């Protein structure tokens, strides 16, 4: 079972391009986002589990396009003309509209407006066929959209990200620390950033080096 962080420090998450570590597992999704001008029918689905990097990629796209971001859970009460006034739109956690007639209807109208002359990015944890959509016209349009996937980071990606995060903070760590963290932490890039930031903060506060023992204390697990 994955241990939880024993310290809850406020660590702001940034979504800069330089902070997105590219690996063979996420390079196709990054290429799809950066190639947004060539999306068929002006839309793209970005699908992957929590912590896989969807939000980071969505924010890179927002920065590139000036798009408006809206959560699927807020579509039922959204002003669609206002949302679409700027052109491109990103609907995040879009599966949350399923089963809500007002939200599905709003999403349908938003889709039709945006894809006429701009671009629509949709993020979700699973493909639209698994959401349980009740509006056939919305379901058919989303299921026809191109889809790019992000998988949970594997050991190699997590290890590389941790090494880079420690290096960015000029922290020298023992060789056994990285594999120790990888086998015990939540498989999430956001967790990797929080874990490194927490180790750095606790190390500085207590005048201790970043070691496997310190990591075990923070993770609340046995060394």
C-alpha cells in the first residue's frame, strides 16, 4: 500500500514547459498537444489516470492558444457563449458531465460552437465510451474525436523525474534513495514534485542531509 506524506507543506505546482519531463511514454501526447493546429475537426481527447500529466499538458495548451478552461462539473451552469467567445476551450475532467442532462446539453452546444472555427481539448481519465453519456449526439461526436493517451509514469520516468528534481535544487542524494522512493511513492509526477520539495524543506529545517532514513520518516514507512 502506498504511504502518504507525513508532512503537508504548501508547494505550488507550476506548469511550465521546462517542468514537463519528456519520455517515450508521454512524448506522443506532448506532440499531439503541440500539433493542435492540425487536429482533425479541431478537437482532441487527452486521456489518462490521475497524476499522469494531463493537467500539465492542458496548461501548456492553454498558454499556447489562449484558451478558456472549464471543469466538466461546471458546464451545467456555464454561460456557453461567454466561454466560447475567445475561441479555443479546454474541458477538464469531462467525464463528470455524464448523467447530468444540463451538463451534457451544454457540452454538446460548446462542442459545436468551438469546433466550427477554433479548437477543443477534452481531458478525462477514460475514453468517452466509458463515461455513461445519455445524449447520443454528444456521445457520437466525442467518440469520433482523435484520442491521445497518457499512462501512469513507469519506474524509469519516475526515476528520471526525481533525479532532475533533486538536481534542480542542487541536492546530492545517495544512490539508494531513488529506487527506495520509486517503490514506495504514489505513481504520480505531482507527488514526485511534492516529495522532493518536502524532503528539501525538512532537510533545511532540521539541518539533516536528504537520506533514505529521512525519506522513510516522511513517507511514514520502514527504512
